[in-house]
């Protein structure tokens, strides 16, 4: 009676816990008020109140309060399994795994009929790899819950882990009695018999499965596979041939025969069966890709005769619809063999005919056109791509760059601005950074300085060491005489990254000049002059050199530099004035 009474009290508590989880806390607490603790009620009522309050605090996320209340409950009732169970969870969260395990174990001892306690205990033992103790807990649980197949599955895994093969087999037989023989259970039994060294039983198990399902040739193939694994090649091959006579395109039988021929080192048969599998309409794309990769690897080991592989690819790409995976692998192989663009391009175009939204194939065609400086081709490809892949940022980038190379600035700017809309947090930072950098250059060329600076800022958010952006941003700021300290910091990064780049050295020297730090400016402009062969705009460097020399009092050299700059820009009026006045003048 004592045990029954305790279970009745626990049931009442769990009903209350369910009540406050479904309604509100106040409604649940009205059942037990603080006054009940002071009433002449039994001590159990006091325990019930504090346990319920602990559950309320737990439900509200007040874990510290719940933890303290549960420990108080344990003082009131040291034999309350539910308290041990909930405290175990808190000790686990506190990384005290030993006490957590101890408390779950105690909960299970106090109430072995509560499945959640034993299940949790088993899981904790499994986590500690104490499989023997986990097995004991699950066995105890299954003894009271014969209707739970999942416990049998767990027991099977535990027996297998401990190499308790006889018990594992017995467990599988129970599962078969419940649900009937099936592929999974038969394979598992066969594997265990094989691990036990009982080849005869392993083969018999697969034979029984094949006999039970005589119309399923895949089971017959599995039986043959087991024979082959156990050195009964002749009987296995007879079965494979029987299957292929009945079903010539049976992929499993073909694959098994391929394995057999490979072991026998029958190269002619291997070639024939490989081709049969590759041309089999039932072979999956993944299987075909695997076979082709294997074939390519073998070919490379034997000297790498690409004619054989390419001939095979051509044969495989004839059937329609085109197998995109095979065509893509063909492209990858041709790249590996460093074949010319003219050879690879038709395959890529063939892919696009079959799958117009194949962004990878189109991007590769774009890269070919870029290498060949065919800007019109790039623009055409990117326009088509934007119909099929409107969210692929790379196409906006290449289209904009192609227009930029053609000096069609408005079209270039439009392409970049359209591309901004598809930028997201997963976009490639390098491409996005260049996106904004080129936009900044275009906007500056159109006289939209503030918009250009905003684009440069965005560029540097994505990649703060974009050197070209840092140089251009710094130089344009210096031209306007704005934010010179910031310009100097940006420019300094560029000369540290590329200390012999004449353009970057010139920018840094010019910023120092604008800060009236003429002596320092002279040091860097001299370095720029030493490396100016690498610069595309020597006349600007020469003019700056003249300006810096003039402000350092070296009029003779200033005139020489200005005159040399004038030879390439004979209509430059400011240069003519500087030479005529023999001094630096602003534009």
C-alpha cells in the first residue's frame, strides 16, 4: 500500500505539472497554496508544494530557483525519484557528469517501472561507452515493455558493439518474428555470422532471403555477392549470368561482375563490363561519375592517353537528353589535360543547350572570352545569364567590366548598379569589393565625387585592403584637398603592400605635397621616378615631380620635369603656365 500511495501522489503531481504547462501558473498554484505548508497536513503535502513550485520555476526558465527548490525537496523526501531525475539534468548542465549519472541511477533504482529513468540511464552509460551497464538498463526496460521494437534495435547495437554475437542474432530473430524477414535484418544477421567466422550461416541467411522473395533479382544478387565474398566464385558467377540473362540491364549484377573481373585481372572483360555499366540507362549518374573517375585514374597511371577517354566521353554524350554530370566531368578532364579553349568550348555550349541555367558552364565560357579579350562575347553571355541566373553576381561584374574595357561607361555603371541588388552576406567579398571599387571609379569619372566616395567606402567595408581602391580613393581626396590625414593613411597601406609601384608612390608623394610636407614628398616622388617604367601615366608623375621640386626650391629640375611632361601633353595649359612663370601654380 505504501508504494501504491506514493505512485498516486506522483501521478497527482505530474497532472498538476501538465496543468500549468497548458494553462497558467496561477491556476496551477491555486491547488496548493502556501497555507497548506502551515496546515496540519501530512509532510507529503509540503513536499508536493515545493516540488510543484520547482516545476513552475523550471517552466519559467528560473533554473537557479528551480535547482534550489529541488534540493530542498530532496531533504523533505530523500526517496523521491522524480527529484533525482530533474536534479541530474541540472548537474549535467553544471558539467558534473558523475553526480548526474549517480542521480539518474538512483531515480531508476527507486522507480524501475518508470521508462524515462532507465532510458536516460542507458543513454548516459552509452555516452561513457560503458556498454555492459547500458545493456543491463535496456534489458531491464525491455522486460517491462515487450511492445517496444526500438529497445530491441538498441539492444542489437549494444550486443554488436560488445561482440556478443549470439545475443545479437537472438535479438534479430525476435525482430523477424515480430515483423517478418526483410532485407535489413537478413543483411545484419549475415554480417554478424561473417564476423563470427560462420561462413555457412552467413551464406544460408542470404539464400533464405532470396528464396523468400524469388521474383526479386536484387536479393538473388545479394546471395551471389555473399557467395563471391566467401570464395565460391563459380556458383556466384552462375547466378550473376542467370540474372543478366533474365534482366540484361541489371546494374547490381553488372557491378558485381565488374568487381569479379577486376579481381581476376581480366582487363578485356573489365573494359567491356565498364562500358556496359556506363551505357546502361539504369546506372545512376553518381555511379557513372564514379566509374569514369576510376577509368580516368587508371588511364593516367598507364600514361594518360586522352584519346581513349575522350572517345568514351563522346559516346556517352550522344544519347539525349544530355547527362549534365558526364558532360561536366568531360570539361573537367579536358581542363586537366590543358586542352585548348576551342576544344572545350563546344562541350560547354552543349551543356548550355541542354541546361540554359547552368551558371558554371556559362561562367567558364565568360572566362574564356575574357582571356581572349572578346568583350562583345562577354556582354552577350552575361545578358543571357541574367535571364537564367538573375541572382548570380559574377555575371553583372563581368558585364560591367566588359563595358568598362570598351569605354562604354554608362552601360558599365548600369550593370554594376543592377548587380548591387543581388549582393548578400554569402557573396564573395573579393568580387563585391571590386564591384564597388570600379563603380567608384566610374562615378568619379562622371563628376559624381560624393557618390564615388560612398562606393569606395562600401568597397572597403567588404575588403579593407583593396589596394587599387585605397590608392584611387586617397588620390581623389588629395585632388580635392579633403580628409588628407585619412588619404595619407590609405595611401601608406598601398606602398607597404607594393613598395615599387610608381603609381602608388606618386599618390603618396602628392598627398604629402598637399599637406605641405615638401621634403618628405621629394623622397617618395624620387622613388616613383625610379620605378615609373611600370606606370601607365608617366606624364602625371613627371608633372608632380616638377611641382614638388619647385616647392623645394629646385626650379632647374622642376622645369626639366614639366617640359618632359609637356612633350606628351602639349596642349596642357597649366603646364605651359608653370614653365612660363617658372613656378608651381594651382590649376
